[in-house]
């Protein structure tokens, strides 16, 4: 029986283990001081880790990786299904995905939205803002990557040389819209925006250092090599659904997106109504663009998809109808994207990455063209020299 | 917060330890231990701290009453009020929904339309354990086995002592009162080697063995209908080692943490897989729980006195309650009943059983426990049937990922569990090479913790 008297100090664990804990803790802290860029597989994680509170990404950064791959292949720990491609991702001085200097030149409209609008998984010259700007002939500002909050949008509009009054809100059906904030929450957000002006950079850096551990990333990577579905069960694969298309190609979908497709959910029209009122009070006009999820677009081509309960898949149509009924201009990309996806499939090409949630450059091109047509009544590129806000 | 988590190792434990040893005086150390207990508990749900405080205050007051009054009526009141309050809380949070769903199921089966709405509530973690701490205190005080304490900080420190707060061992006040009484004279470094040795071994058991086995068998058992006979046996065998190394590991870590604060917690697992019969098994498995049911349920029911049917009844009732304590579900009740029947069966065949070769007795005991775990691990009555059917009739089935690793883990885990010394039997006199090996395994555990979210201990759900 072990008692204190039988223990001697020959191999003193009382010293060894606390010292080991301390050493590993110091290694962890030391590694946190280094940027995580080299440990990331794509731009999003690298550029959001140290972002200032009011921005979508770190400011004035350029990220380039020759072999990035899709978020679903990463989430599901499925290296065999990766589609390698290069990714160049540049941010401006305000912390949004635009070329350097974009925040200084004249812009005709602001694009806000989720990672589809940011252009996750495509290069700088392929994202929605770039392509739409090229199609309409005047420059749009990419402010996607933050919650579409009127205070933030109005504050941004004041910082830009905005020559129009249009705010395009790209909304992917999988995106969870925030609730209409309470007054208290708005005060908090304003305080954060104020703070951003003073200490945003250091605050973002400190938050990144505190919340992201390179040692965690390295350890997880090592574990993923073992929990690969051959040596040990791949517990990560539960986050994705592996589909097979009629042509035999595998395609990954996010599990929550597939489940969401079959669930009847409410349209967050109250938020848009509130956003529109707030923006109108600030002299801006809102247009909502609905982008379909990858599962919605490719489900008709998946071999043996789940059965469709009645009324479960009409979300985008309901969203379009309800937003329009609320008096907000809306462009629904589901029909053009779905039709084009079917056409491309016959040629063996896709509008969404097979290993990623997001659309690819071809999908963005189709979406941009449909948005251009829908915006004809709202977007004016000339005269380009009239400031939208007095006193800019 | 889990012992096997980075916030515990890097933040909570160093602060709790460093402040504790810099405080002098009993009361200050009691207060600090109580504070750390409540902070530790609040990481799950701070609102339930009020529940634990209520239980503590009621039982403390009951203890004071027992100190003050000698007449039978008031002493009985001091017993009944706190025990009823404690058990009512446990009953409400743990068993209300089980009762409602069972009544709903029964009424549906009988063809009635009545449906009671199920309450939307969370089971406060560890309530089964701290309730038993307070119940044993008040019952022992009533029986005169312990002298109730007048010090509220001391009692609060006992109930909320973080090493044993959420999953035991169910330490009785009398087992720890001596160390608590000497807490101001405890020496910081006296048991530190022992403490870290227990803690490191517990961590290795939990993270490297139990969690690895769990990673393999959990998905396989989730799809138990695809398992063949071999796969079903491997999974249930794996679960036998998973649950032993998981809870045994937790208990070792708790003992180690106790030593860090100058407190000796009792042994909870005394090599149960070396048991020669099922009665022996229950003297070795989760000792603090089985001795609780022995002392506070089985013996008050009459124990082994009286006619044989009465003894059988006492055994079955005790084990049914033990099963219900493990979980508010019918598989757990059924498991308790099955164990009760095994104990009764052993009483009937004991003379014959004891004539078997010792190896056969041990193997037979282990076999029966493994079979019982097929019931315990199942999430429904349907799964119990399906799993047992696969174990006891031939099914070809499909293989599952990790089967080779599972076999290796079972061999290693089995070798230590059946033939190696338990943590209390070890000398903990590590030569530099063994200490290095242990430290290396501990570092591996840390990297596992870094690489994946800490996995809760199985007994937290009870």
C-alpha cells in the first residue's frame, strides 16, 4: 500500500510533472506570439484570427497560398477529397477584402454579406465585388464578413467616398441572421466601434493570441492523422455529408446545411425590415441578394438524396416573397444558379467547389451576372462625382 | 471544468494550490477549499451552486440540531428534514422526467390519451455525489458514528471539496474529518510525490486508455445493428475496460488532488477485475458507492439476517436502487436488477463456485460483469435485446474502424487490470527511467488534450 513514507525522491514526479506543465505552457505561449499563417490551410482563418473588433479581417494584409483546399474537406478530415488550388487574399486599410487603396477611391455601392460575398475560396480577382464591378462598370466596395448592422454600414459609408446610395446585402440561406439588437446591444456595438478607432489593432492581436493556440492546431493536426477513418474512426466526418453525383463525382456538403434544407425555418424578415429603415434614415437603400446553399443547387443531382418532406425546401422562395412583401428589393439567385449548375454538370464542371461550402469563380460569375441584371433599376454608375454624404 | 482539461491544469489548480498553502489557520483553509469547490462547480452551471449551498446549509443545521438535542423526537426531525430535503432535490432533478416519460409510455400502452409534459431542465452535475455526502453525514451523525461539526466552513469545505465533488469518491465525513481537523498542520511537500504520481497515472488511464477505447467503440455501438458476434463482444469488452479506466482514472486523479491539499481520499477501485465472485466484485468496484448502498440501504433493510427470501429481496432492492442511482433510465434499472439476481445466484451456488479453480472463478466473475455491461451501456430496451442477441447468437456482421487498435488496447488494458497492481498497491517509488516513462506518457496526454476537446468522465452523467 502506498503511503507517504514509502515514496522517495529518486524520480520525483512532484518536480518533473509541474516542470513539464510549465514548459509546455511556455511553449504554448511562445508559439502564440508567432502568426498562425503557416498553420492555416486557407486565408479565412489566418486573416480573421487577429482582426480588429469592427473589421472583417486584419488590415492591410496579403495572404497567398499555392495549395489551399476546401473547408469541408478540412472539417471532415478527408484529405483524399481535397481540391487543391491557389488563393490570394488581400485586405485594405479598413480590414475588408479589397485591393489596397480601395477605401480611398470613389465607390458606387457597398456589398455586405457572408463568406459568399467575401469570396472565400477564390482569388482577389474572382470574388463577387470584383466581378460585379467589372460587369456594371463602376467600383463596388466589399464590406462583407461582418454582421450586416446599420451602425457599422453607416459608419463605413462615412469613411468611404461613396458616390451612390446602394447597399447590397448578399445573404446565403445557411447564414444565421442575428436578431434585431436591443438598445443595450447597440450601445455595446457602438462602444466597440469607437474602441476600434483607438485600440482596434492591438485589441484584435491580443484576442487572437488569447483564443488561438498554434500548439492546439499542431496537436489536432497530429491527431487527425491517426483519426483518419483507417487507424481510428474519423470523428470529424460527422460534420459533413458525403454525396455522390449521378456522374460519379463525390461532393461534400455541410451536415448542418443538409439538415437545414429539410427543416422548415422562419425567414428573418424583421431584421431586414429594421435594417432597411435604419439605412433609409441614413440615406442608403438596401437590396437583398439571396444565394442558395450548395445542397439546394446540387441535391437534384445527388444519388439517392433524403426524401423531401412537404414544405421543407421552399425556404428561398418564401424568403424572396416575404422580403419583397416587406417592400425591400430582392434578387433571388436560386433559379439562375441552379439552371447554370445543371448545364455545367453536363460538361463536367461545377459552380461550387466539391470540397467546400462556397461557390467557385464560375458560380460567382453566374451570380454576378444575375445580380447585374437585377440591379439595373437601382445602381447608377454616373454621375460618379457626387458624394452621397454631405460633408465627406 | 474537467481534471483533464487545460484550464484546470493551467489556471484553476495552480491558483487553488498556491493560495491554499499560503493561507494559515484552519478556517481560512476551509473557506478557501469551499470557494474553490464553488468556483470549480460554477464552470458547469453557476446557478446550481445555490442548490449545493442549500443542501449544505440544511445538513449543517441538521448536524447542529443533533449536537444540541438528545430527545428522540427532535433528533429524528434533525435526521428526517435534511435527508428528505436532499433526496427530494435529487429526486426532482434526476427522476422527475424519468417518471413522467414512464407514466406517459404506460398510459399510451394502455390506450389512454393522457400525456404529462416533460420538464425542460438540466441535471445538475454531481448532484448524486454531493447529495450522498450530505446524507451520509447526517445519518452517521444521527447514529452517533460521527460528531457533527460546529464549523460551517469545515462542513462546506467537505461537501464542496473539488477533487471529489462531481464524481466521487463518496467520501464520508468520518473518513476525512481527521485530515480536515489537521489541515492547518498539513505539510505542503509531504505527499506531493504521491499526489503527482496518482494524478499522472489517473490522467494516463483516462486520456490514453479510456478515451482511445471510447473513440473506437462509441461509433461502433451507435450502429450496433451492423455488429457481428465478434464485434459485439469486442465492443462490450472494450467498454468494460473503458468504464474501469475512465472512472478508475478519475478516482486516482481525485486521490492525487486530495494529497496535494493534505487530504487522504479513500480507495474507490480495488482491482475489481481480480474478483473471484460477484459479491467480491462489489466490494472492489466503486467501493465508496457500493459501501454506501450496503450501509445505508442493504443493512437497514435487514441485510443478510432473516430468511433466505428476505436476504434475496434485500439484495435485489438494493441493487435496483443502485441501478437507478446510476441513471434515470430503464436499462439502468434492469442492470441493477440483473446484478441483484447475480448476487442472489451467487448465494445459491457459492459452495459449488468456490470449488472451481481460482482462475475460473475470476474469469467467470469478469464474464458476468461484461454481460451486465451490455445492459448498462445500452440506451434503450431495444438496444439491450439487439446487443445481447448479437453476443449470444452468431451474426457475421461488418467490421468497424479501429478494430485492430481496440484489440491492442484491450490486451494492454486487460493485462494491467487483471494482473497488475492497482494504484494503491503501487509503491510509487519510481526509478528515474520509470519516472521518465511516466512523464512522457503524461506529456502525450497533454498533447491529446491540446488536440481535442477534453472528454467528460463517464460517471459525470450519473
